[in-house]
């Protein structure tokens, strides 16, 4: 992997971690945490799930927000993310978003990928990979979080990827990935016995990411400077 790609990934990770940290800090305030907990269990609790559904739905197409942020925030605010209700809400939003993304890619091609992802190069890159590596590679991308599976939904439509396999992959793959990630987040949340612990964890993660980013950036600038002198 090129250093430029690593720096790009780190930028995304820093932004994602910062968002999670802010959410953790806000909901570590007792009055806010208690208010939200009472809202979830009240007759208006459905509004919270409706908002989560729409965010996860749009996240697959037009919102450049990693799903991990929404899931982590849900754990932080005290929602029972391992409940059947929560999993059905998130998974149905995922699948609805995947259907829309496929249709957008099918209808508008690489223009859609450029509009949603901001780069025509991403279309060229991932369309070649998808055509070359095929079905089972795509199935793996929807299970593991390190792949840009949301962009690939658009690309799949643009390259007319096998639709039945596409749907089946997202139902099974995203279901496995979702439950695995929720189990991990719930485990992290329970280890310290409360929100302050998670604030510290994400603050340390953010600090480490920033340090690594600037160290790599400094080395890159030094290499460019040495090359210019030559």
C-alpha cells in the first residue's frame, strides 16, 4: 500500500474517531445520558430508531459517514444494540441503501460514483478490481470493515454486477459483519463499566492516529524535499 493511501485512510480514521469521541463526551454527561435513556424506553422511543434507520440508509449512498460511527454512538448512548429490534432496523436500512446504491450506479454509471464518492478514479480502480476478482471477493468486502463496501455498492450497479448474488451477499455478509461489530463494541463498552472509560479509550486512539499521521507526513515531505534537491 502506498504512503499516500495510508495517509488518506488515517485522515478518515481521525475524523471518525473524533466524531465518536465527541459523542462519548456528550453522553458521558449524566443529565444527557439519563434523558436519552428515558427517551428510548418511552412511547417516543420509535423516533430514535427511525432516525438511526434513515442515517444508516443514507450512509450507504450519500452520507460519507462510516457505519462504525453510528453503531459506536448507539452503544455509547445506551441503546440495546444486540436486541432483535436494533439489528432488524440497521440491517433493513443497510439493504434498502444497497438497493438504492445499486440502482443509482446502474442508472448513472461512473458519474454516480464520482458524485457520491467524489472521485472518478475510485470508479476506475474498483470497477477493475470487481471485474477481475469476482463474486466471492465482493462477498468478503461486505463482511470486513476495512473495505469501502459502500462505494462498491455503486460500482456494482455501474458494472452490472450479478444482482441476485449482490443481494444475497449483502444480506448474509452485512448481517455477519453487523453482529460481529456490535459484539465487539458492546464488549469494549462493558470493560470499563461506564462512559468515562470509553472517552479515555477513544482519546488515546485519536492521539495515536494523529501522531502516526504527522510522522508519516513529515517523512513524506522530507522525501519530496530530498528528491527536489537531486
